C-alpha cells in the first residue's frame, strides 16, 4: 500500500491540507487508473485511520476519508466513468 501511495502526488501533500473533495478525487483517480474495488478499499483502509489519528490529535478538523466510499464507487460506475 505504501508504494502505491508514494507513486501519487497525493501521498506527498500535508495531511492538514487535504479536503474531502481531494480525497474523493484521489479515489476516483485510482479507479480511473484501473485500480480495482479491493485495491481501493485496501488503500482507503490504510489512509482513513491515519487521518483519524490526525483528527483525534486536533491536527485536522475533519477526516476527509470519512465519506461513503461504496456510494462514490457505485456513482462512478453508474455514470459510465472508466
């Protein structure tokens, strides 16, 4: 997972600068790059707790990965996006 995250510009941004829209766009990019549901779920499963720790320590005001991933995934595929 870490190697996948390191390949993305997203992986080098400061945690306090990430917004919900950034997280959603990154998830959509992974999908568009051909990453499957299980890979994206695994990546989110690693990243979301890291952001939750930052939230718990008052580094960020909201966990940007605290959104309904399944709904986003279904919306991507219903809309015909790759």
